[in-house]
C-alpha cells in the first residue's frame, strides 16, 4: 500500500503519507481502515495530516482526486458508524490547484462536510495541527 500512516508519539496527530502508485479505489478504504482504530483510541480532538505532495502535483491527477473524495465520503460515513464523534482537523499537504480543490471539496456535504486546511509543506501542516489542537 502506498500510504504510510502513523500517530506521532505523545500527540493527537496522525500522519498519512500518500505515495505512488496511488489507487483511490484501493488506497482510500485502506487509509480509513487504519485511521478509524487510531482515531477511536485518542480522546479529544485529532489532527489528520494527509501528505499528497508527491501525487497531487501531477497534471493528470484530477480524476484520481475526484475518486479519492468519493471514497473519502464513504470513509467518513464508516467513521461515524464506528463511533467517531467529531471528525479530525484535516490538513492536506500539497501545492497547486488540485491540492487546493481537494481541501475545498471536503467542505461539501457529499465529501464529508468538514473543513480541510491546505499547507504547502509538511512542516507547515505540523505547526498548524499543533496550533489547532492547542486551542
């Protein structure tokens, strides 16, 4: 699987680094299968950093992004059914119009209805996650 997921030790931050070859039909359900148990084990708010920086900059990535959002909406529903009360603070890492579109699309009800943040680098995303969790 081209997704590496881990919780930062001692923090309520979960990193998901997405690499090629990325297949939304296969990889997004697998991402949620790993995310849900991690999320359920953490009390309080959680930040989820989705690092798509190695895949969203590709010019042909619009179709995979749309498929990813559709799979993500199924994952959000599965999370709710599993008992995840509040969605995570979701931060996308990437640049360009595709990453921006993915972050904005998340706000639409059919894609989860939650706010997605966008950062150009992982370090910015980590700083934003820590800031959001501290408030």
